[in-house]
């Protein structure tokens, strides 16, 4: 209840920034309440005899980065579909069918990289694949940050529609292996639940935050050209997403170091066990 309420309040506070100033009680109230509820959740977990989420489970830097990568990748997938869909239909006046067709390369890139994602993990290891995926998505978002009302599809949109899903697929694949690599069998459910939770938190908070960035930029630009102001806001949201992906990629590389691994009590002849241990190396 605490963490759900905290995420809800934070999301609400971010979403309404397009109607109220950041310093207004309508915004600061939900944001402060959300932070307070999240802190209360941490205190409850620290003092509880049977915590829902033992905080020691997040003691591994690899696992934390993997969970953040999952959340960011989920947020990135949501924001690119949302903002480009709005841009193409509301700013450019494209039909629903035309807009849908423009996302075909996105789907193809996502499927292809998802299918071949295991190979680079086996060859280079999950940490390197996560960092590479984040960097690819960062490049795609930063390219889209140059969006304007006259951006062409082939040179302005298509590169982002290929790079972002390719990076997301790699980041998801590597992060999943990384998050589960040294988990004890009795904590497998906890690890899986955390991954699913971060996969939902990413779009919830990420999209709300990026939409707040877009709204703030559009309001700042203002003027009589509504299309230009709206597009500028979308471009800034893409730029912010690109910087977030790039920053996490750098952090993933900077913090990568050998860690003592507690081997699960499983049969080492198990092919799945052997593959997971090899990929995390």
C-alpha cells in the first residue's frame, strides 16, 4: 500500500505540472506525499521481521543497475510510441493507418534484436550487453531530440525508430540475466516480482516525468505557433530520455567489477543453470 500510494502520488504530481506551476501546492503536495510514502515503505521494510522486500537483496550493484535498466527500457518504449504517435497525427496530420505503418521498422527491430539477444550475452557477458543496449537507445533518443514540425521520416524519424527498440531489446535481455544471475532458488520469486514491478514503475513514473518536461518546454516556448511549441516539448522529452539512457550506460560500465557470487544450490549439469552462470561472468 505504501509503495503503491507513493508511486501514484508522484505520478499525479508530475502529470499535473502542465496545469499548475511546480511551486504550487497542487504539485508540491502530491510530490512531497509521494516521497514521504516511499520513505515510510523503506522504514517499514527495515523494521519488519518478514519484510516484503529485504533491502539486502538490493545490495548488489549489478542487480540495482539491471532493475534500473529494465525500468528505463520500459519507459523508453512507452514514451517513443506515445510522443511520436501524437506528433505524427496531431502535428503532421497523418492518418491512423499511416502512423501505424511508420512504426513497422520499430516492431521489426525489436523482434530481431530480441531473437538474437542471447548470442552477444553468451559471447560478451550480460553487463556489456546492458551497457550497449542503453547506449544504442540513447543514440536513438538523442537523434529524435532534433524533432521539428518539418522533420522527414527517412532521416529524422527512422533512425530513432530502429535504434531505440534495438537498444531496449538488448538492455532487457542482458538485465534479465544480470538480475537473476546470483539469486538463491528460494528468492527466485522475489527477483521475478521485482523485475515485473520495475517494468511497471518505469512507464508510470518515466512517462509522467518526460511528459512534464515536454509540457514545461512547450509552455516556455509559447507563441502563436502551437505546432512548433508542442514539437519542441516532444524534442526536449526525447533529449531527456536520451541523457537518462546515456547516464545509466556510463554508470553500468563504471561500476562493473567482479563480485563474489553465491552459487544457488542446484545441479551444475542443468543447462539453464550453466548458461545463466556463464552469461553473468
